[in-house]
C-alpha cells in the first residue's frame, strides 16, 4: 500500500506544478520561486487566483512572508498565502505576525488506485478542446459555472494552455451545446484535475462528475497511477462519493484589507 506521506507529497507536487504551468501560460502572469516560497501571479483581480505557497519549511519565515507581501504589493495584485497543514508552523505564526488572517483550509483529495471509470450519461458528449473556438466556449462555461467575470476568465484560460504538452481541457456537450468542463495536468504520474464546472441549467445530472471521470481516465491512459484535486465545499461530497479522500489540507491566509476588497494602499 502506498505510504500516506508519499501520497500527500505527490498531491503537493501536482498542486504546485499546476500553479507554475497556469501562471506562466497567462499573458502577464509570472512565477517566482526560491527558498521554499512559490509566488504565482496570474494578474486576476481576485485574490484566490494569485498565490504565495510555502512548498517546504522556510529558512527564515518572517523574511519570506514579508517578501511575499512586498512582491504582490509591487504587482498591485491581491493574493492568498497557502501553507500545507503541519508543514511549517513557524511560517503560520510569521504570517499572522505580518497581519495575514487565517480564513479556511482547502482540502487536497486523492484517488488511488484509479478504478474503472463508469460510463458518462447518454446525453453527454465529451470532446477535447483543441481550437480557439473550443477554448472560447470552455472559458464561457467556466465563467458562468464559477460565477466569474467573462473577460477575466477568457484571459485566464488562453490557447497557450492547450499548447502545453501535459495540459488538456475538455468540454461536455448536451444537444450540441457546451454544458460542462474539466482540465487535466499530468505531473510525474499524477493526474491533476482542475476547472471542473457545470452550467447552472445542467446541474444535478452527473455531468460534472462525468467530466471529472473523463479527465481521470485520460490521466490513467497517460500513465498516471494517482488522481488529485482541490474541491470546493459544494464539490467535496461528490468527489468523496467517487472515491477521492482528503489526504492534505492547505491553510489559507489573507491580508484583511484584501478580504475587505480594499486592495493595496
């Protein structure tokens, strides 16, 4: 049986890799990394799309946390700080001492071993996104599914993502109309599942679950032995029913002025 620590470490690696690949694919995005601190900026106006992630215990937690704050202040972008639960208590204390406020813990869920994938609902046709028109439809579904600004979502989901050799995106069609979406990033034998969403009018029909299973199956076909994702509160019960289980948690810290929507002074 796979060691639990190994599962958590592989889930970590896939999650951080997603931030690197995504942020560097977005126009104006950037990644800076040193000393156990990953700073990934997408340029999005929402803090949850820009992250400072502690990837290992920091050598100098107070200095590193100050560096993260100064970095995003210089970019004039809101951000969140994420620290894996139990990884670096000193970094958590340094974050709070620097004025960041703990808000929640994002679960990291793992599916291992990957089971046989059930068939998709008969009404659903799943296609890989490969064209600009397909990516535009994908971004439209994602924007509505996640209740995000359409223009921002289009910028955050560029064609350049589809050019990455380890990234794939999928759309589910019902009666010829895009209804649900998902994406896959393969990282060292791990299938990272991202951007799973369903339009409101198509929910509760199993489409989001089917798009998740499709990405899992594509990952397995690419040699992955493990699938990971970070669910929303709404999605977590669905993934638990599929067999995913929580193996890690990422504590989230945010500056109060960002939480209040005030931005940088």
